[in-house]
C-alpha cells in the first residue's frame, strides 16, 4: 500500500539542521556499540564522569513539569559513552536528579523520559507494570466500547515514549518509533505475549520518522503467526485490516467514535468522503442511510480493500462510488462539474508534523476546506479533521473560519471532536492531542 502515515505523537518530524550549539560545544569520539544499540555517535562529555545527561541551566523546567522530551539544544553535556537506547539519569547543573531517560544521541529529541522517580529501576518489571497499567485502563474504562480493535499502548501518554501497540482481534501490531523501546523490543514483546496471549505480534516499525532517530525500518512477524485474514469489528461493521502493508499499523483506530457520529448524520444525504482509506467513514455513512457516497483516495490498494469491506458488510454497492484521485484536484473537478453534497468528510494525512510546517499546512487545510464549503448545499455538514501535531485546535478552527469566509458561507460548529478514548492524552504531554475535528453546518 501507499506510505504509512504516522499519526503518533511520539515521532515528530524535525529538520536535521538543528542541534548546532550542542555539536559545537562537544567533541566527537569513537565509541563501541553494545548488542542493544543501533549506532553510536554521541558527543563526549567529561572523561571519567558517571554516565548521564546534564542540562543547561534553566532548561530543566519542562522536565519538572513532567514533559517527557529533551531536545538536543537543552543539553549541556553527555557524560560517559552512551549508545542509542541506553538508560541514563538526567540532572540539572547542580546535580539534582530529574529523570531516567532513554537516550538517543542521533535524534534531535535526544532523550525521552521513562520515569521521574529516582528510585525506579528501568527493567523488565518496569515495562510489565507500565504495560499492565495501560491494559487495565482500557479494560476498566471500556475505552473501546463496541470494538475489538483498540489502541493498547499510546506511547508517551501511556508512559512508554515511542511505543504504539494496536490490537485487531487476537493480533497485536507493535510500532516502535524511538530508541528506548527499540532497546527493549524483545522484553516488550514477551510481556505483551504473556499478558494478552495474541496469536501474533506483528511489528510495523517502518515509519519514515524512524530515519530521524537513526533507526532502520522493520516490518515482520515478531511472535506467533499472522492469520490470513485480520479484521476488526467496530460498532457492528467489519473491516479487513492489512497489517503488513496497510498504512500506519493497518487501520485508523483514532477515528472510531467520529466515524460512528458520521453514521448518525448521513441519512438521506449525498455524502463525499475525501481521503477515505479503506472506507471507514463511507461504510458508516452507507449503513446510516446515505443516499449516495462518493469516496476518494490516492491509494488503489486502500480503495480495493474499501470495496471488499463494503461487500463484507453486505451494504448496497449501488449507492457507493469510489474514485482514485488526488483530493486537491478532485474537489476542483467536482466544483467545475457543479456537483453538490449534503455531507462532506475531510480526513487528510498529516500536513504539519511539527509547528515548523504549520504555514504550508495551513494553506493545504484552507484550500480543501474552502472547496468543500463551496460544494455543500445549504444546510449541509462538513466534518473536517487535522491530525497534524504542528497545528493546534485554535489554529485549526481559525483556518476553517478563514476558509468559510473566503467561500462566502456562514457556518456553525456543532461538534468539537478528538481521537477516541483509547488514545488518551497525558496532561503533561499536550502533543498527545494531535487529532482534532469540527463538524460544521452551513447556513440553510
Ligand atoms: N478516514 C480514514 C483515514 C484517512 S488516512 C479512516 O477513517 O480510515 C488518510 C488517507 O489519505 C490515506 O488513505 C491516504 O492514501 C490518502 N491520501 C493522502 N494524500 C492524498 C491526496 N492528496 N488525495 C487523496 N488521498 C490522499
């Protein structure tokens, strides 16, 4: 299938030019790598000092607020000769302990915190506890009601930076995005096998962002055997999931509740689903009684699977139209053809992984939303999303307001949306709230 789109907050894309002050201040040295490391290019700190990271004065503030990331620019020096994935203590300039981190000298996010408790040991037991906690929260709170597809571990927000685990029935898909969980990969797989007893743990550690961490891509079975057919049943709808070649870990679990909402809005409407992937929103709309559903995506493979999913659910094929096209072009074609819709869904890939990309991304969001507003009949609904970490909810709303203004429509927000509850957001890690959505009704 087409390239995976990482929607995880744990692997932000950063241009590689930063890091300069850090590099200038430290000498490079040759190091030996241990069996757990990927490569070793850490700048040296003080010879003979115990291994650890010392922050620049004043740069401890975010760690004190329990934000888990340390950027290279905050680091005074790294003592010892750590290799990627090693656990290190972080201290302020006066030697006070701040956190245990997984270090990655190859990444702009040079360290990610495992724990802020000096007494805590980062070992197998630590991972067992964190994983068990994440599983317990999902069970106790029924975070994925009415679905056997669920995000079991949501990286930083579950205290496990860089680690994503999605469940599709009795198959688990694990995605590692940073050096810490890479170092503990086998331990994590053993614990998951023990606690969840899946028939297969499949690894999809092949997102583009791994290169920024100096990690090679990996895609394959980690434990057990991959069944021929993997599927999730979500609110009674069955979706085939291609865990080996699909996007991300195979399915966009984060949109579960928003898809269900769409189903309740679709009756008797002509629906346009842009960036449809394997047909998530389309199938809910069809089941919800949509008059017609036109679905657009650039991925042939995704569209084929979408049509198979439609058949799997015995839905009326005559009301569904599938189009392999670039949405930016397709919306213009539809406008030129004078087509009109009553409900439009825009769920594009991540346009802005970080704030550095926000301006360009904003133009993209404005363009498709403006065109969508123009394609809506009076009283029509626009369900519009952004999964860009670099675009906050306020900015997103402003962009949509600008698009409505330029399209010459008045619109009201009727729903503020976010990722489903199995994608929790750690309070100290607002980056976890990457998915935001609005449902707007244009004036009748
Ligand atoms: N709404 C979907 C998930 C969408 S993911 C769900 O609920 O499952 C984003 C999709 O956008 C991917 O399928 C990707 O193939 C598609 N895509 C990316 N760029 C595109 C473009 N310019 N035009 C059309 N589709 C695009």
